[in-house]
C-alpha cells in the first residue's frame, strides 16, 4: 500500500473517532441547554401559580394541554416525606386535543397553604422529541464526516503527491539503477532538506557500489588471468615428473593426487574467469541459435562422457525454440544445466527434457528432498560433497539468465529436480 493511502486511512479513522466523540458531546450539551432553559421557564410558571394559590387569587386557565399546562392535587404527609419537594423529569404525556402523546418536561413542586394542607403542583411543557434530535444529530454527523473525509482524501492525495514528488523520482531512478552500467543522471531538484540529503546519500552509496563492483570484477578477472600461467607451468612439471623412472610408486601416487587437485584448481580458475567475462558483458555478439539442435549436440556429448552410469535421457519436442543470443553463452547455459542433471543424478537414473517455442525444462532424478531455492543459484553453494562439483555451475547459469533477460526457476515435482528456462524477450 502506498504511503499516501496509508496516511489517508489513518487520518480517516482518527477523524471518525473525533467526529463520534464530538457528536456525543454536542448532543448532551444541546439537551442540557434545552433542559436548563425549560426548567427556568417551569420554575417561573410554578412560582406564579403557587403565589396566586396562596394569595387566594384566581389561577390561570389550564388551557387545553398546550404549553405550560398544570394541575394541583392534595397529598398526604407520608407522600411529602417520601418525595423531594422539587423534582424535574422527562415524561411522555397524552394531549387530549391532539389525541397523541408527546415528550414533556415536568416539574413537581410540593407546597403548604396557610392551613398547613399539603399540595403538589405539577407543571409541564412539551419539549422536543429527543429521539428525533438524536437521529438529526447522527445524520448531520455522518453527512459532515463523509464530506470532510472526501475533502481530506482529495487534499491529502494532492498534497502528498506534490510533496513526495522528489521521492517518487528517486525511486524511479533507483529502479533503473544497476552496478554494471553507468547510471543516468539524477535530476531531482527539491527545496526540502531531507530529500536533498536523501539524494546525496543515495548518490554516494550508488557510486561506492559501482566502484566496489568494478574492483571486484577487476580482481576476479585479473586474478584468474594471472593464475593461468603458473598453473599451466605446474601442470607441465607434474606431467614431466610422472615420466621420471627414478620415482617410487608412492611418490607417483602422491604426484597423481596433486595433479588431480591442480586440475580442479585450473578448472575452477577457468570457470571464475568465464563468470567474470559474463558479468562484464564481454559476449556482445548475438545470433540466431536453435536450442533444439544445440541441445541434441550437448546431449550426445554428455551421453558418451557419462555412459558408464547408465543414465537414460529422453527429449520431448513440442516446438522449436529460436533465440537471439550469444551462442557461447547459450552453450554454457544448456551445458551447465545438463551437466548438473548428470552430476547430481544416481546410476541408472533418468533425465527428462521438454522443450517448446518459449520454454525448456530439464528434470532429473536424484536425492529425494527438494533443494533450497534461495541458495542453489549462489556461488560455491554445494548441496553434495561431490569433488566434481565446483559450486559455480548454477551460479553461472543464473548470471547468464540475468544478463540476457531470461527467467529461470527451480521446482521439485514427481520426485524430480526441475529447472525451467523461460522468456519472451530473448525468443525470436
């Protein structure tokens, strides 16, 4: 969820709670004010009636149940003792003329005449319908909330989009940033000091990452290249020692083991050098390559190499895949995937290859548990302890796919380890 929408939702919730609290307070304040004004009117009317009754004057007409109606009744001393002499209450009274009930504010006053007789004066006046008031207040609160919410959303979206425009431009620049090519200039002028500081920090870190990447590439390339000559010299000297008749059998075995170890180092060095060239994009030439024909050639080669293991290979062709890529890289990609299927298979195992115009899947038997999808394409990761595995084959495959715009994924299905190469940008 975008930041502007998250902030707007939180403001809306806060506004809803604020409006609800304001509505409740507003309602009780209005009711209190109405009751206060009504009580003052009832007190004045009650005092006037009591004064006339005590003075023996004629009482005002009781009317017909309209405003300020009243009645007086005689009460006992027990009743006077049990009830407050002045009581306010909200009641519903029946109005004879209108033949309906209405809410009213009622004042009950107990007083004594000159002969010590006790009377209770009940004065009432119709008031507003509180339920109607509640509904009206609720209606206007909801209407006001919706209106304010719409206004706040529109204003927030507008303000945030304008205020965060430098951030969006920076994010767009970061999406197109890559350490293996010169970054585009960051045109992100802003008056906000935090955004200016963020721009400077991002540019500094981008420059540092590019420098470190270049240093790493140069180191790997130079180191691998410089190691080729001394490794070749060591190989030649070991070859010469193997033909020395003065050496014992034990010494020859030791030299043979050293030679095997050195061969693995040479192979690893060549692999690192090739990987460095791939990441340095030193294979710019592209041509139309038929994956089907290339696959058949590689399958035939590996069938001879691993003939002793009796691994059966089946190829299902549902279409021809023609790609526009460097042929060397395509050969390395398919070759490494197929070699991985052989190396991590077991004797008498199977390899199933399916290919169509856009996808190739290589599935092989092997260990019964799925591999770690987050690690198998990382350098020097080995799920087994096979000496023939350098831990760079799948890393090289991932690097070729990344630099060529190809999607690759691993999945475990039907007790087989499957590697799927799919893409639309590289398919002709």
